C-alpha cells in the first residue's frame, strides 16, 4: 500500500489501463468527500437501500475502485460478481459507445434488433447441453427467476415450486418466497407468493458427514411427502449458493436431483445468476457437476455491469409460453446487449475463465493456510473466483457473526472491499474481478489476515 500525494496519478475517464493498480489510502475511509455523499444519500435515498462501504466511487478498473478522496481500494467484490470482465472493460466500453451512436431503445417486443438475437444465440450455444434451446432476455436476476418459474408452470400445468435451505433468488414477491433468509430480505414484506416449498440442501460443513447421494435422498423424500411430484412444476437451485454462504453441495447431490426431476416431469432450474460467466472457472457452475438443467437463469456477469438477465432452456419448455407472454419494456435493451456480446468476447478471447481458476488457486491456497493457523476459520470452500471462509467459535462450531463483521470492518477501513454473506452472517466471500492481478489479490488477503489477528 502507498501513502502518497496522488494528485498526479494517471487515470482515464473510464478507469481503464492508466488507472494505477494499487491500494492507496490518502484519507481515512470514508474521506470527507465520501462523507458528503453519504450525507446526501441519507437525505435523498430510501434508508432501505443500504451500502457495504461508505465511499463515493469516481473510477474503477482492473482490481481497484477509486473514491472521490483519491483513495484506491482493492476490489474483492466486483459489484457482487457483476464486473468479472472488469469495471471498464475496453471491449464493453467500445461496444456500448458504438451502440449509443446508433440508438438507445426501441423495445424489442415492438421493433426488434439484431444484438438481442445475437445474445440469445450465444446463450443457447454456451449454456450446458447440446439440445435445441431458446432464450428470453430481461433486466435483473430476480426478474429472470420469476420468468423461469412462470415458464415452468405454464409448460407443466403444475403450480408448486421447491427451493432450498439457504437459497437466495431475489427481492421481488415471488423471489422473496423462494429466498430462505428472513432479515433483511423478507421480514415485514409478506404475504409471499403461494405454492412455494423448501427442501434441505447439501451443506457439507454442517451436514454431519452426509454424502451427496444421502443429502439428495433426504431432500427428495421431503419433496415427495410434503409436495408430491404430481403437483411440482419446478425445482430451483443455485449450483453453488451465493448469499446463503457459498455452499458447494457434496458431489452427487445435484445429479441425483436432476435425475429425479427428469423421471417425474419436473423442470430443473439452475439459478446461475452469481455463478455464471466464468466465475467458478467454467462457463457455468453446473458444468462442475456434469448436470444439464432444463432452464438456466443468468444475470450479473453477463454484460460487464449493464443491467441484463436471461432465461435459457429447452426449446419445448421455452416455446410453451404464448406470444406476448414473455418480455418487458427494457428487457434486452440494445446497450445491455452490446455490452453482453463484448463481455462474452472478453471471456472467450482474453483468458478470463482460465484466470478464474488461477485466482481460485491463490484464494484456496492462502485461505487454507490461514485456516491451518487459526481454528476460527471453520471452512474454506468455493470454486474458481468464488470462494469463502466460514467463521466459527472453534470450541463449539457455532457461527461467529461478530468476528465476521469485525474482519470486514477492518478490511474496509484499510482499503479492501469485501462482502459478507450466509444465513448466519458468518461468511466472508471473495468475488474479485477476473482482471485483478495476483499482487493485489495477495495484498488484499493479507489485510484480511491482519483483521483476523486483531479482531
């Protein structure tokens, strides 16, 4: 970390290559200009819209965020797995600028345009399985989840939907019902959509040694007894849970669920909103378990920071909805589609999926070394550039949310952006941009280690 006068530090308007890739503290965090913005936020923005770190970002790229006080922070969150290609990817910036010069909107369901179709073609190509597929584009992950459930219900003529313990699927009414965690996502916002049920997840750290097959049998038994396959339209699951704590199910859990769903005419929906687009070291996390979902929901990393989401799936399921049954005013906006095509090109051509695996090796190696030295780290888990530590009382294994918050606060005060998660609030998740350097990544982990020692 440098502590210098940075008035002459070279940057660009987009936070591109000239943005200095360093952790730099010019002021305390937050600095005076960031404090001014946070005061304005308190007066203008609904208090329900929280922030992780109280800074005012003015530039970002590579592996850093620069605030209005010229502090440069190491980014280990990438906007919750959104900016996998970087915050100012040159391909994305150029593509969006070109589209801006052409037009910003026509509404695809009124007057269509090519880049929506091109995004759909790429999604049909890249998502798991070689069956004939169709895609529909939307704005947010929650909106795409709602549409996936809607499509599954229309296709199966059944109504019930099963989600899993620790799940997170969004903040809209239906997706709140699918989401497991009460505070802050659900408390006081009900009643929720009907015909939503919950099944137990495979959670190896807290499962008492259950194998994936055993955990799947437990879930399937509960589904059969409490819902009934004859009533069940869909199972929806994150192949690696995000907000729920980066829980990686035991090997065999997901394939067993897919097999049961196929045998019982139940649509299997993979929510790859956080896990998709190279984040786990594969295009999609489903690939690690060798599963082929019927429907795949994507968002976040799809478009380099512009709002876009999608549902991609088997043609017979996707085409079951009547004309006009899917869509929306802004879904598949041309600027977002241009960004998505450029982001996908970057994943394909710039080695970012391989880079995710390299980042994962650094994260797993360094965090496991920390775990060996400190039993308060109960578990290290994840894949690729989607890794987490679960913090516990070493005597009892009970979740330690206070320790988690103390470490995150230390990181934020020392110029490292990290996110917490987990049903019990005791997980620190690492989601760096795939453009981050090893040097920044290791330095950021060093700040986490310092926080663990001083907490």
